[in-house]
């Protein structure tokens, strides 16, 4: 992902309940919908004992638009009622990034 600085990262950490019904489908749908949302830049995620999803956005307004999106709002409600025992959301401004790619060059 190449983004213009600064941009924003929404860090969603969660612990799941035992409930599985509908979770995988809803998660996949949210990834599809987020990718179509204005201002969306990308996502990274890992799921083990603690789930971590980091989505990237052009602006705080774009994040607010995603939070208010109707299907996402329904998924949030289902998450609180069924799928998550707890979660936390952090919103951070990204000023700089760098990395390494064995197949390419260092940034």
C-alpha cells in the first residue's frame, strides 16, 4: 500500500465469544464494503487468541463515514451481541512508514 502522508490507521483488537454463526460471512462482507468506501487505503489483520485488524484511511471523515455505513453498523451491533466478548478501537495518525521486502528494495 502506498499512501500519501499523513493518513490514519484504525486498530481494532478483539476477543471472540464461542458464537460462530454468520461471523465469517459478515467479516468477508465488511472487507468488501470497506474497500469500496471513499477514503479507504487498505487493511492488515491477524486472528488468534486476540484478533487484530488495522485498516487505513485518508482522513478522520472517511473513518466516520465507514463507522456510519448501514451494513457496518449492523455488523457492529451483531459483534457486541454475539461475536465479541470485548474489543477496543484505536485511531492513530500515521506520519511515516518504512519497511523491507526481500524481493525488492528497502524503503
